[in-house]
């Protein structure tokens, strides 16, 4: 069942997007021009929506699609995050292009995305968004625009699934929120972070989109990870369908720095070290050290991912201000060996029992 399968993914990591968006550590590709809608004469989203005869409609910042099951998928723009505009790392917008006659579904544009077009199949059991560059025509030939199906009955398992997620998250997050002394608050799917000048940043989960679980490509949630030792940053764990990242959110201005995972800070708060613990996503690095001395965080050391190398690192903690205790080993195995990441006048280096590498 669709909800059961997604619940199994979400309860373990909640994790999410797996293609170009979540590789935010690498330069974004130059986007291709957005093509003209498939139907001749289509000049605007409003005109394209009108042609669907009730299958698609917009409600403010929400774009709604009627699925073959009768359920409604709602994709909501994310542009405001509390008192601030959303940082570019969290901003997303949707625009309906037209009904895709060749494949039988909806064409839409997502911003940001490396693909000029995204495809939403109409008749699939699992709601998904497909890169428009890889959509195949229907085997039966052109698919005419269908009549709107009858409304679906509410799926009670969806609310039960969300309750399970909330209960699981609360076990790890509640003590950290309590320790923040009202600098972080949880309100259902909303994580509220207090910033300077009496402002707040609000991060809202994208787990349910209308009447269905969100497609994997936009499935996302946020867990609070505490404050940095000096109180300069909020730490948030961002979960996608098959990935997770760490967010450093500057308390002064809400600026976001994306890390490989939830970091561990040096005793003097000058450095943060993070590592990839799961290779379900194609992270460009396996290990990184961020300097926090400047106005904005900057990478001071990184270990790039190598082709055909499934080595992962687990950050145990800082032994002192210059030494980080790690364990490393194959992702496919529980076997891990101790290593130390050390800083000296020559920079950072990995040290093992056999020497330095």
C-alpha cells in the first residue's frame, strides 16, 4: 500500500530528494530554457488550467491536481519562512504547463530544478514526479484529457502515519527544544526558530500534500538538532526521501549553511565537522570540516567522494580543539576502524594506526 511504503521510509530517516536539488554542495547546472506548453496557443498557466475542465486549479500559493483515484495532490509554493523570505536553499515554486497528451499526465515546472519540465502521471498508484526529459509516450497512443473522477474517501491511515512520525520525532527532539530555552518551538509540522531582532524562521514539513503523502521529490521534514555551543547557530536536520543534511542557521540573520549531516562542534566553537553516514544519495564529499571564525561558515577541509568507494565516516566527537575521533568502514558493512582527524600547522589530516593518509 502506498502509505505503508512511504511510512516505512519516513520513520527511519524521513529522508528525501535524490537527484539534482540535494546536491547543493556542487555548482548547479545551467538550466535549459523552459519549453512552450504542448498545446498550441497556450500562453499562461491560467489558460492551461482552464483547459483541464476542473482537473487542475490554483488556490493562492497552492497548485491542486485531481488524480485518477479521486484524491487531490496539492503542491504549495514555499517562499515565506516566518518573518523572513525563505532562503534560496528552501524556496520552491510550481507552475502548471499543460496536459501531456503523449504520456497521459500533467506537465509542470518546478523552480529550482535542473529539468525544464516535470511530469506528474495521472493514473499511477504511487504519486510521483518524473524528470520531463525521461518521460516515455504511453504504449496505447495519445491519452485524451479525462473527465474529473469522483472524490475519494479520506484515507485514515495517513493521519495515523503522521501521528507515528510525530511520536518518533518527539523522543529525540523534545529534550533539545527544551534545552534551547524557548529559542526553538515545535507546533505540529512547524519548527519555529527564534532569531535576533524578535524575528522567527518557520520551517514546515512537506509530508502530506493535500490528500496524499507528498511525492518523494518534494517529501521533506525538519528536526531540531539544538544550538551550537556559543549560541550562534540553530542546528536542524533536514530529511528527504533518501537523504538527510545538516543546516546551520545563523541566529543573527537566518542565513543557512548546508552541511553533509548534523555536525559536532569543537570545544571552542571554532569548527564544525560533519560526515555522510548513508550512501543512498550521491553526496560530493564524505567528510568536511567547517571553519566558523568568519562572518559566514567556510569549508576548511573536505574528503571528496571517490568512484566505486563506499567508505563512510562516523563522527564520534572532539578529543580536543585539534583532534576529532572518527570511525570509518564500508557502508555495506558494520565493520568500522578508529581514525583521527588532526589539525596542525600544515592543516588537517587523517591518522590511523598505520600512519597518516
